[in-house]
C-alpha cells in the first residue's frame, strides 16, 4: 500500500456518500474534492455531519479535465462508492495512469444478466431468468414467463442499484400492464422469485484474496418501501452455522466475477432445500446502514474501507467487538409526519429524515426514520429490532 495522496477526488453520480471522506482517509491535511454530477442529488446522505469537504458540481464528461487542473502537479487519487460512477472511476484511473483497483471485468458486477451468466458458469446458484432485449407488449410472452419461471416473477433493469425499477408481478395481467409501462425500453430481464430468508455477506478484497468481515440477515425483501414496507437487517453472530458457508459463497462469487481492491457485498437467499442462491453482487460497500452495523460488530466501516482500498490505504482489520447490531428503515407515507419513537433497551442512533418532519407531500412513501441499534445481548437487540419494525412512527 502506498502513502496517502495529496488530493483525493471522489466521484458522485447518484448514490450519496454515507461517511465523512476526510475522516475515512484519516489524513486531516489531505485535500478531498467531491466531483458531483448535476441532477444527481446531494453527494452526502442527510444524516452525514457537515464535512467541510470541497464539493464541485461538474458534468462527468469534464471530470478528467477538472482533475488535471485541480491536482496541479500534486499526487492524487480517485475513488467512489457510487454504483453509477464505478465505470467512470475505472476509466479515469486507467487514463490518468493510476494503479488498477476495480475488477478488470467490472461489468460482471454491474450488469445483472452478465453477473448471473458468469456465476452460473462457475456453478454458483443464481435465479433463473429471461433476458428482454426490448420490452414489447405480448400477452402470450407474459404467460410463457409465468410458465417458465413460476409465480410470481421479478422484473429488474440490468444495470441499476438499490432496488430501483424492481417489481414483483403475480399474474399475466400484471406483466402485460408492466409491458405497457415499459414498452420500447431496452435493458430489462425477468427472474424467478426466490422464496426463503434473505442475507448479505461482506468482505475486503485485495487482488483475488478475501478477508471476511460480516454476515447479516435481512428482515424481509428489500422491496416496496414506497408502498409502506419497513426494511432492515440484523448481524449474525460469528458462531452461527451459516456464517462460514456465506463467506465461502463470497469467495466463489469473487473467483467468478474478478478481483481487485474493493469491498464486495453479496446478497443471497437460503432456500428451503438449504441452497444459497445469489440475488445481487456489488463491487462496493453496501447501502442502508450495513456499513455502520459492520463498524459496530467487526470494527470495519465498510464504506470507509472501500474508499481506503481504492486509494491504496490499509482498511481496519475485522475483529469481533462483542456487540450485535441491526438497522430499520421506516417509511413515511403521503400526508404523514413523525410522531414519536418507541421505547428501546438497546443503544440507538435514530435520525428522523427531513421528509418526515412535516406532512410529507410525496405521492409514494420514502424513508422517514433511520434506526441503528446495538447491544451486547443478542436477545435484547432482536426484541428492539422487532419493536422498531412494528412501531407506529408516523401518523
């Protein structure tokens, strides 16, 4: 690993940073510049404390020119934790003579069809799917999809993140209605619905070598928050029998999709027959509060680790802290506002988002409360997670 560069440029298109990047690099005198694409929303999640980092709104096609100008002959590096800027970051690193950090075949982590094909070729279980080169309205094709993949089916864009565009369709009429909404659009696929408990597993990747970090169990499908579903996850203890199997799965995933210097986040389902079937893989730190849970339970804040790996710095070494942790996202629905939070035994960090502080004017739900919980007593934590998930936060 090399020394910290004088300037670090962080790229942002859509996914906001969830950490103070200057703190992540642990170098107060290093200059950090965020290059944020116009129209991508703010570069920081709203619960990130004021950082004082230099943020510049720059169109992605101008990023290289601006980097050269602002670096001014000083040593510099480039990093991102934004799914939508990973290819930009890889291209700029290559163009500007920086060491390669991302997988050489990065598209295998970004394109869900390519991902499934490569994993299947390596005998890693994935969902069965049908690729849609272009969406057309075809009732007969809708019926065939249900016959081939079962009921319900899941429609997904090939290249999106954070469940954008994902929907569960239960009947042929549902599929036809979706075809009408998306008619003429390229880049979609339809996959079987995977029944079973959902999990995630995270690791540090250096070259082709993985350092296991953390495994967690989702409280339910990561879908339908705009319709009122509460999302969340809880860490698994190191002695849970699933943990070694999950880390072994992650090893096989990276072997199939390619290594580099980054954090890998794999989501999977444990099916009724015991198979672990991959749902999604990301060559970056995960969203929501998964990185914060990892910091509490293993001492590794995953987004910080991902940024450090990209600029050639050592991340923290995973080590069990004796804590268990979890998170819950509570939606606020149109017309609702935050009222009160539940009584909790566990330590908690609760952020009521701006959308829930006054009657929410949106047409569908959005995140209203972000809840991070931790406790040395797993049973108490599980009880509080359930309490936070069931509580009436808004009215």
